[in-house]
């Protein structure tokens, strides 16, 4: 008779048997109760076998309390209450986790926490590690579950998807300007210099040569031929339907043109075309930036060419301006925690950053994107000070190009990286 491994299910109490030979090969077993089917990791011990329930600790966002769930209970869309503070949470993504075995504490899980669902990940350890690629269906579920309270933050990837993938490149535009002004024939931005620094070097050469050519205006003129494609229109129509604000790091107006939008501006004293942060494209005026659909150009817009943020010097200026609004002054600063409708940036796109869940896609969030990365850090600090105002965020990236350092930063500031293997899952399927 084959050797058996005997164990009692920690969730339902069923006495279970598993083939010892299979256990030694796979280190796995499943509860025999079809209404439970909890998964276990089993390994040889000095005496008998050690049986460990496969589970994940979902730490409460509000109180950091521990909430252990069997992996078969985890599924995107599941709602659960924190065991300690009772605040409701929504599962919006999946991840692999691991830690040293000696550091792992595996407490008993009560049967009342078990919710039947499809298996998600292996035995949950610490919340450390890279994200797994999710399917288009799962991405749709994230968008669907948050459709009435979300803002989209879109980069130039949307312009490079599809037919214009080889033409609508900021790198190529800057190289073209570089070659034109310095009479060179370079094909790419050299290694070892960021795109923002490359522009500053171009600006330095342009200034020292005595020419008064407006590089920002020239850059805008090179984008005049960019036009919206079907996926631009689908995403914008989705945002209009659900009243979702659209933030963009892009300068050109393809998103606004996709829905024949007009330019609006909240009446603010001291308007400057260097920082038109209260201006937006929409089909109607808004009561507040987060009250409905509008397209907000974070790094400047084609209409106001002096607003275009291309160089590192430009981004440092944006950081300083935003820092003043966020931290300086009395009740008018964001971190005062006073009336959110009256802080200095309440009528600008900054208000959306701190008051909406964010779906971020189409940009690399590389280390040279200092302004946006700094804003995400400030967002996390703000939520730490006012946890009741916390909102989630997701960053969609090419799963073939993971970046451990970037993921560490994003997870630390409350942004979940989610890998996408097919860009159609990102720019087409969820919005149709």
C-alpha cells in the first residue's frame, strides 16, 4: 500500500490524505473537501512532515494590520475587511512574494476568512518582488471596478502605438533639432545622457552661438502632423462616458482633437503661459478639476509653446512651483489639511494627482522623469499624513522590461506596477 501523508485542513477541519511520493516530488497537497480545496506546502521534517497553508498577508492600507488569506481565496475584484480596523479593501492586482524561510511567520487562518476563488499566487511571504503579467481580461476588471472614480495619466506611448509607432518619437524630434542646429548627423541620443539633459545641452549650444531660435516653438511645430488614431478616440470616449480626468505628459493635442475638445481655464489671478496649469481641454467647463472629464497637460501644451518642459532646468522649475503650492503658506498649502477646495492648487491638475486613483500608462517613469516621480513621492507623504484621503494607483509597463529599482520606488509610494505583454491589452481592449 502506498505511503500516505495525513494532515488536517486548517480552514475546514477535514482530515486529508496525500500520496507521499507525489508530495516528495511536488511539495504540494490540496484539501479533499471540494468546498474548500485549500492549498498546502508540505516538506520533510526531522519527524514526519511540516504542513504549511499557502497564504498571503494583505496588510491594511489604513492601519497596517495583518490579514492572512489562503491563496485560493485571492482574486481581483474580491472585497475584504481588515481584521483589526474593519476598513474595506478591494483586491486590484496580483504579485509574487518571497522571503527567507526563517523570517516567515505563518499564523493559523480562521475558516471565516476563506472565500472560494481561483488560485492566485504561491505561498505568500513578504510583499517583495516583481509583478506578474496580467491578462487583458484582468486589466479590464481593474478599469471596470474603478470606472466611476479614476484618473488616467497617459504618456507618449499612446502616440507610438499602432501605425505611428516608428514616427511619433520625442527622441527623434530632439535628434532632428540637434542635427539641424549643430550641423551634425547623429542618429540617436548618445548613451550616458538623459533626454532632458540632451535638450539642455542643445539649449546651451544654441545660446552660445548667438542665435535666438525658440527651441520650444520649433519642437511644437514638428508635432503639428501628429493626429489621433482609433485608440486615442476610444480612450477619450471612455473617459468622457465615465467622467474621468485625463492627465498627460504629452505636449501635442492629439487627445483633445480625438473628441473635438475646446480649451477652458479656471479664472486665476496671474495667469502665465509658462505654467498654464489651470487650463484644460474638454467639451464643457468643469466645477473643479476632479469633477469630470478634462485633458490636462502636465508638462506644457502645444498652444503655449513657452510652457513646454523639455530640459532638466524646465523640470526643476516645475518642481519649485509645485513645492510652493504644496508646502508653503498657511491654509493655502496642500499639507495644511484644510479645505481641499481652497488650497493653492485646487483649480489645477495638481488637485487630481492628490485626489483621484491613478491609472498610469504610456510612459517609462524612468529616473530622468524627476518631476512626476517627485510628485508621486509627495503624494505618498500626503497620504501618510492624511490616511483617510489615500487613493490607489497602478503603473502599466512592458513585462519584457522589468526594472527592480523603479518597482521598489513605485511600490514604496503606493503605486502598483502591472506587467503587460501585449500593448493591445493596454491601448485597445479595455476601452472598447
